[in-house]
């Protein structure tokens, strides 16, 4: 979610009441928004994981400059991660290559969810910062997000089985 604090808090609570296991909010929504999201889950018996999106994996350093962010991409990711950590969120969404720096600074228990995961033979499409499943695991990613490599495969189940086998061998 990415909106004003009150709206995000209500959305997070509604999602939790539906039984979702993980919610993401955009760290760029600010500290007050992330804190409101966290507070909204305080009364839940089994609260979902609350994760902050740092910089979309479809964005490059130039894209950040285009929207007025002068920090280098890696520094901006760490800045947003620090905000999420300070807001007591469970982790962040980031590119796989950013995981080692995040784990080194915020600890192994601070979760990293990594989209932009593609098979080596797949095109980048609209993604800028990508990794293969094997690279993401080697970087220390806790959760891998794979979309089109699986969903656009003519045999999604077989593709998923092949990926899982490659990660366990």
C-alpha cells in the first residue's frame, strides 16, 4: 500500500483480517505511514509480516534522478531500509544484489524479499535490477518473487519444479 497513514493503516488491518500472510507498504510513504501500518496490526492474533518496498526493481539510478532523488540508488535503498527498520517493520523488498549490504547492516533476521528474479535465458523486459534464482539465494534473499518466468511459461508447473530442483541440488 502507498497512501496517507490513516488509509494505509485501515488497508493493512483489513488485509490482516482477511488472513494475508505478508503486506507491503512503500517506504517512500514515510515514517508516519509505516508506523501507522505497524500499529494497525498490533491487536492481531497472527499479524502478517509487514514489509517495506524500497526502490522498484524496474527502476535505475537515472529513473531516481528523473523523479528528483539525487542519492545514488544503493544509498537510497539503504536510507529507505533504515526507515523501515526504525519503524519496526519485518523487512524490505529490494533487488537481490542489495541483500548482502542490507543483511550486513540490519542483521540476518531482517527479511529481504527480492522481485526481478528471472531465469538466465529470460529477457529483462521492464526490469532493470535482476538476478537468477540461484544468484538471489547466494545473495541471501529470504523470499524470491518470480512472475513471468513461471506464469508465461508454456508449462508453468514444470518450470517451477525445475527451478526448485536447481535450488536444492
